[in-house]
């Protein structure tokens, strides 16, 4: 009799694992059932702000593979609107609730793929039954938000709560839709993923495009009018709002795992080995935003919820489930975003991360331009490098600039991944032509400055 693989979660990690397992084992050897509580499979949640803004015109453009494709091409039994409510590792069985048709189903498994993703942080005040408060974690969330924005009376004032990547991207998206936007951040500046000196550049850009910035402020509640949100409540007074978008980050979605006795790590994510197996539980694998992974620079466990990692981890798990061999080597936290034309990138450790990991380090900031200074369109670029004092090894990098800024973080990420020193980086053979870079690329200028700082 064929083995049965049950997948919990139909997005990046879960369906990547299912597809890779199918490529190695046909239906006579492996049956695959995938449960997804939403309406979509394999979609880009990262694209939701650009759909909301109108840059992406259709929701379907964000769907990489729909359930029909998985059924026809991969012979995977995809069950949408089915929410798994329990896992029984001893009986090797999952229990799922049919959200559309009602009732409950039980499905046995020989192999279980846990890919439940992450759960958005939602404060108690957002649990009220006041209409007009939205997260942006799933395509269903994006659909609900757009329906609200198009409903009469149309919202004119938006408040975004939280100044991380999603908060900043949603502030821009709502501004582009013609709303006035206030961004409320509990910390003293948005973009806590950057060091303060670099985050200040993002803060200035948000103000320039017209986003009202309220920092050092905590939302404590909502005011409503006729069942609709009318304002968010803060210690400094109410802020008017016809729509509220939450960008407070996410946590690993591990309630099912914890109830089933799967091991969790210090970050709250499911623990796995390098092959994405869950240790101590036979036949269970996990991947994506629900797991913790190793940071290759600090050596510490981290939770970095990104679609890039989820797809890679799911692929690794699927190869192994299918009888091959693959490992996931960890992460270095590379990420990019933008505020209108301002590009933001980071990789590796921030200063506070390096301190927490016990490194002694130097940090430098270098100012340069995106192209040769005489070439039309050259724009300012700021590069920050953090290097270990004893060895000169690169520990982290951040970039804020205009055109051609964000993708330069990739060169720094490759150097970081391979343990290069800043001295070695000064000789990197990077591409040069006046339309694309000055003769000394901003990456090289920053590396030289770091070498000088180490010498001092």
C-alpha cells in the first residue's frame, strides 16, 4: 500500500515540499493530501501591498500555482477551506474541520509536513467587533481590505499600526490609493530591522512622501461610529481613522505543534534538524514561517519569516521525504524593501545583534552615489558595514539609497555568507560602467572605510 503524506498548510513551504516529494515518488508509492484553511495555494503574501496600491492589478497575479495545477500536474489532493484542528502523533492522524461544507474529517498519515506559517500579532483591542481593522497576512486578508476600501462611504483616513516592513509598505500603498496616512510605532522610529542611524533615513523618506509619523506611541483601543472604526486611541489622544491596518509583525503558528508535543525552540518556532525533520517525532517534518532556524553569523536560533526561506526549506523537506538528501544551511537575514523610490536593504547582524552575540566590532558608514557622479540620474547611497574587530570578518551590512541601492545588498550577502573579511572585499571584482556604478562601487568604498577603522 502507498505511503500517505499529509501537508498542513498550502502556501510556500507546504506545497514546495509536496511538489518535490511528488517529483521523486509517484502515486503508487506516495499519496499526498494537503489541507489549506484559506481559498488559495502558493501565493505571494509579500505582493499584497502592491496589489492594494494598484501596482499589481489582479489578485490572481499573486498566485504562483492554483489547486487545479497541483491536482492535475502533481496529483496532489488539495483540500481548500479545511482547517486542521488536531494532530495525533501516536495514531498518526490529523483532524480537520471543513470550513465551507461543515463537518469534520480524519486523515491518517505515514509522513506529516507541518507548514502552518506564521500568525500576525493582533492586540486585544483589535479583537473588538468594530469593522474596518485589517491584517495583511493572507490573500483573504488583502481581499477583505480592498473590499472595505471600495465600500461606501469610502475611507479617507488610514492608520497603520507598526513600522516594520509590512507597516511601511502598507503606508505607502494606502497613500498611493489617495488616503491620508498616519503610521503609529511604539518604538522611537520605524524600521527596527535597521540600526537607528540608517532607520532615520527611512523615517525622513516617509515624512517626505506625506506619511504622518507618530513614534513612541502605543495604541490602546478603538473608537467607533455606527459599528465602523472612527479612530485609534493613544495616550496622546485619538487619531482619526476610517481604516486601520495592523503591521505589528508575526509569530510562528505553532499552537497545533505544541498541543501535539512537537518540540519548540527559544524563538517559539518548531525545532528541526538541517534536513527539516522534527527531532524526537517519527515521520514529521516542518518548514516555513512556523520553524526556527540557525543564523549563520551569530550561531543563534532565529525566526525570520520570509517566503525565500519557506520555499527553500519546503524544497529541502520534500527532497528528503521523496527519498533524496538535502539540507538547509541556515539564514543571514537578508531583506529589502522600498519607500516610493527609496530602496532599503540589510543582511547579517545589526549593532545590537552583534552585541547580543558577544562580538567586538567596528561599524562604519560610507556615503556614495548609485552611478558615476557625472552620469545623469546619479543619486545618493548610504552603506553601513559592521565588522568583527579581531578578524575583520563582515558581520552585517545595511544600505539606504535611491536607484540601484537595494540589490547591492546581494553582493554583501554573498560576502557575508562566505565569511569574507572587509579587507578581502576591497578587491571584489564588481561590475563597473558609468550608468551603473562609480569607478569605486559604494560597496568597495564602505569596505575600505571599514579596513581603515580596524587599523585605527
